[in-house]
C-alpha cells in the first residue's frame, strides 16, 4: 500500500545550511509582509512570492530558490535518506517520517482524500511547482498501525525504540542528536533526524506497505502532484511527492473545526431566518462556556454557535422535515448527518441563501479571531464542533468526500525545514 515511500534526500532534498530559511508553521495573509520583511531567507519568499502577476511571482520564486541553492542557504543532502520529524509543545508530541511517496491513482485506494479541491487553486500550485521544479512543503498524511492486517500499535509514544518497523526506527533516531532543531513563534519545537541506513529505510518501506494513508492536510498539493505527474509521462522524480506520514495510533493529531464568517449577514437576520426550523438558545457567558455547551449539543446532533452581537446563540435540534427537504440523498448516513453538510445544504443554501464564495464566506481556523471579526464588522460567526478522525477516515474509505473545510488536522509540518528539488 504505502510501500512507495522513497528517499526524500538523495537526488535532492535541500535542507537548511547556515543560515537557514526561517521555518514557519503557517503564513496568514495579514502576517505575510511581516514574515517577508523579518528575514531575507524566510520561506514565504518561495511559497508566497510577491509580484504583480502570477507568472512574475512564480519566476521570482524559482530565481530565489536557485539563488539560495547557489549561496548555500539550502544544502542538498549528499546521502539518500528519509527524515524523522518531531513536533512538540506543552500539550502534544508528534513524530513521523518525511519522505518522497510514489504517487498512486485515486482508484488504487492508497492515499485517501476526504475533501474536494478547487481547480483554480490546483492550477496556481501547479504553475509554482513547474517554475521551481520543487516540492516546497510536505503534505500531512496519517495512517494507523492498528489497521494493518495482523498488526497492533507498535508501543506507546516515547517508547524505547526496541523492535522493528517504522515506530522502532523513529524512536531509535530520536535518541540521537538531531540534524536540526528550531522553535517557531507558535511555541512548537521542531527536530529533524536523517535516516540513511539502507536497512532501516527498507524496514520502513516494508512496514508502510501494509497501510493506507488519509490526507490530513494538503488536498490541493496532492491534486497538484497528480496533475504534474500526468504531464511527465517518462519515469522520474515527478512520480513522487513530498509527504509527512504520522501514525495516529501512536501520535494522535489534534482535530479542530474550521469556522465560517458570513460577511453580509448580521446575527439578527440570521436568527430571524431560522424560524422554527432549529432550536435557538441565547447564552450570555464567556466563550469557553459557550464552546462547552456547543460540544454537549453536538454529542446529540447537529449544533452550531452563532456570534457577532455580543452574545452566543446555540442553534441545534434541526427539524426532521427541513433536513429531509434540504440534505441530498444518495450518500452515507454519516455524511448526511455531518454538521458541515447540514450547515451548507440546510443553513447556507436553503435558509440563508448565501453563495459559497469569498465575497460572502470566510473560513477561519481560530475561534476567537472569528468572533472578533464578526463583532468588529457586523457579520455572523458560525462556530463549528470538530469531526472525529475516525468519521473522516471511514467516509474516505467509502470514496465519499466531505464539504470543503470540514475539519483541520494538526499540528501541521513547519514549512522550510525540508524541500524536495526535482531538478537533481
């Protein structure tokens, strides 16, 4: 299954040489200029280049990458290998393997997407990747060691590293001095180790061959990989894509909701339009208590928090009649009962009649930021409860995609630690 894991190094995985490109865990648009101006080698200069036209942006990124390689800012590893990558903060420890993964056709069921992609985003990413001839950041893929035939979880996180398989290689590597160690502004520490022993690489390949992987983050990049592979018919580096693989039996990811902000819909209008289709309760309490009430309601059925007028409004218990009239048939029950499905099919499309485009809807990961934006601008924040990973995985195995931006997995790999140069 995932046996197509290959060297992320030999043949060109530039990693930082002194001084390194500044690693970032994300580059929000409002912080882009700050990141770019803070360091001449910030990775946003490659992944989000600034110029007047798309062609000029892509050419600028390609020129920057070439310059950094020429100057030794990025240094290609001389020995083929994989990387063990660790992220840690006060609450979570995550370790996985960064590698080049052989691209598989969607019908092979090796890599499972769970969200649709937007064609124009794929085309933008493809143009940048063509220009730079590089994978500039890894996708985040998850697999579960317990799902393999006859397998059990390979011990607990932070184990001794005894035994065989991917988990053992990871734990052995983590006992040594890291190749690179840094901390990003979000408080996460990042450590990286190279795995160059052919026997250990073969051990990982053999172990992962039994597994499927779920795309946790990077659907557009995966679609871009597939598009560019189709453009290169001869066997070569375009047959692979840079990924981070994490075993969520050992290192569970955080699963968070992605909230919606409705620019042109005041809270009063949103509530009035609901009529008797949903139960509505106004909560005059702090945000943490309101989120706890949302979690309780979501354990029993569809539930949302509306905010923006200084209060929180818990919207739950949709009438069976309106769900029957608005939620599409022909999908699994698990899909039809998703909060994101009900939000888009029932609330946005039917009750509020809001088109899903940037002029009307913003997708925001941070809860407090969504509420603050609504209160500042007079729109409506729709706060969501996260979907469990097993629900996402089960639907993906059935070939069913969720409404886009249904959930957010993390922590995501920091951008700028490992790149894959396809020109070598």
